[in-house]
């Protein structure tokens, strides 16, 4: 892994875009009750089959993280909670970056590290989905 610290700047890069998306998502989760104002909002797969999709719980995660209810967000979707918290961190760093020209470190992974990322990501996704399925379909197993 190679980490470089650029000179102070206010450039808009990938990290800053993620921070802006995170800021927008958290503001929507905080101030707009999406699940209540959009009549067709919901998981079509879960409504028809009873089984959750990979993204089930993400609206609740955004709402709960935006209202600082981290345990409730974790219950809805653990991986979504981790991602929402990372988006929130990226939003804070992006605001600091634009206000104070804070340099954001650039991280470069070598081929072997990318291989581990490509192996770990589907495994983490699978474990998270298994949790969501057990939590929604078989809640008695968790108590």
C-alpha cells in the first residue's frame, strides 16, 4: 500500500464526490421522510416473496444514522450502517477539505492487495445478507 499526501488544495476528486453524496444522503435521511411520502417505496422482492433483497434496510439505515440511532441502523443492515458511517466521515472530511484546503491522503493498492479486496468484498456482502435474511425471516434465532 502506498500513501501519498498531496499539497493543500481544494480539488474535487473521487473522495470528495463520495463525501458530497454522503452529505446529500444524510441530509435527505435527516429531513425528508422518504419511506412515508413516496407511496410505492418498499422492497418489491420482500413484498412478493417475503425474502429480503441485498439492499433491504438501507432506507432505515440512512434515516437512523442521520438521527444518530446507530444501534437501530445496525439492526436494519450492518454493512449499510458501516457504509453510511463511512459516507458521514467522508462528508466531514470533504467539508474540511473545501473550507481549509485540507489535503486528503491518496492511497494506492498493489495487485495483491486488490486481490484481497476482490475476495473479501463478496464474502462480507454474503455474511451481511445472511444476517439480514436471518433477522427478517427467522428473528427467533437471534433472541
